[in-house]
């Protein structure tokens, strides 16, 4: 009996070993197959991406990325290609093998901020006149184009927002883009100035092509003075390149190619140095000055920024507005933020009038310090 049990154990052991070997053999076969497939991928010859320019029977004139052109044959599976298609061709004899689809991409997309803004007109205070003008020039033509056709006039192509820093110029541009459900393309003027000749002009052209593709759209050029400053007769090669880029911008705004549902908003703190060519009628037609807010405007702005703050019942915003004379919208926002910090430092959950008064004093001191540094630097 004992011998029978030992025999069964030996048979069971051998069967287990055989199963283990079969599993290992299966795994090794899969590994070998994967390695063979990998080797085959490495052995495949690379294919060239070409552009078909013209068709000549069963041959085609293709253009390579380096600019060379060749007359090549068509494989049987590639007989349906047409002029303008992007195709794959063998590297050796350039026979066209198949057509491929290439999504349209713009190189300039790496340099611009493209978004659908969520800023509304309710987020902006103290700029009712500027809001009305901007709506007339940008929003109305995009939402009610039939109205302009009936009247028989062409709406302005763009506006220039100018004024001191921090007064809400960018907010106005974002709000009008949001109200028209437009794509907001934001770019800084200095980014359009490139190192190599012609690159800046190419970027300007691509920005407007991208805007037409995503229309209705709003192109917002911040710090436009870095690109559109008054042109000089004599200058360095760098200045001449800036001028070439600027001339391309002028041509895109008021050239042969219609802008359609594309509007331009320029923004600057230095209107005095702008070239007259950019602000003439037909380009940036409407010039909108965005000043520091008056007393009622300051009250609107501080009400917006304190709407979600936990204020003590003693806080009187009207008396606080009197302390904010000559403050910009950005500085009023800074006052609210600093008041919140003062409350946090005292381990309080409510912001008091004392916190606001201390924050006003702090922001005024920072303004005075900046002014003194400026005087020391430039006299």
C-alpha cells in the first residue's frame, strides 16, 4: 500500500512538472514572437511624407519637406490620391504607397493663449462708458451682422484700449470675448518679434489664419507698443525686423484678405509712442481710454471684490472708498487681498475695518516706494 502511495506521489509530481514546463514553454514562445515582431519593425524602411502637387496619369509630381520636387509613380492602392493630398512614399524610389490624413496645426499655437473666457460684464466695475463702446464695436457686429447690412455700413475692425496699468483693459477684452462666445486669442506684442528674418511676419500671418479658422474670434494683442512703435528711418537690423513684423500686422488688419468674424483688440500703456498707421481709420478704428475709476467706480469695484469675503458688520465700504483716491482696479483688489491677510494673521475669520485701513496704508506705501525708485532711476 505504501508503494502505491509513493508511486502516485511520483506521478503527480511529474505531472505538475510537465504542466509547469508547458506554461514556461508557452511564455517563452510568446516572448520570442514579440521579439520577432520588434525586429521586423526595426527592419522596416522609413517612409517619406510628401505633398502631391500635380497628377500626370499614373504619375504624380510630389514636393518633399526640403523643397525638392520629383515625378514619381503611384502604387495600385494609391490611385485615388488628388492634388494637395499628403502621402507616404518609399525612400528609395519615391513610389507613392498611400494617402494619409494630417490634422491642420498652427506653429503659432505654441506661443498664444487660446481659451473661452469666463469673465462676464458683472465682474467689471466702474467702466460703463468703455463697456458700451466695446460692445458697439466688437459684440454688436458679431451678434447682429444683419443690422449693419441693413444700415449699409461696415463695422470697425478693432479697438485700441489705452490707459494706466491695472485699470481693467484685459478684463474688458475677456468680457467681450465671453459675451460673443468667441475664441479669445491672447498674445504679447514682444512675442511676435523673432530672432530670424521673416519669422515674426510668419507668426503674425499664422495668428490671423488661426483666428479665421476658429472664428468668431477676438485677437487680443497685449503691450502692442513693443511691436507698433513709431517707425524710424535709421535703425539696427533688429529694429528693421520689428518693422517688417509690424508691416505684416498692418497688412493682415487692412489687406486684401477679409477678416470676417475676427476682431482685434490692442492694449497699451504708451499710446504716445504708437505709429499713426495702426490707429488710423480702417485698422484700430476706435480708441478707448481706460482711466482710473472715479468714486462711484471704486465703490463698484470694491463691492465686486468683497462679495465673497466674510466682512464684519462694522465695515463701511462707502467710507473706505474715500481712502482709495487715485487707486486703480488692480490696486483696489490688492487692498481687499491684504485686508484678508491681516485678518488671517490675527486668527480671525471676519475682516474688520481696521484690516482694510491697514491694507490701504500698506498698498499706498508700496506705491510711494515705486514712485521714489522711479525718480531715483530716471530723475
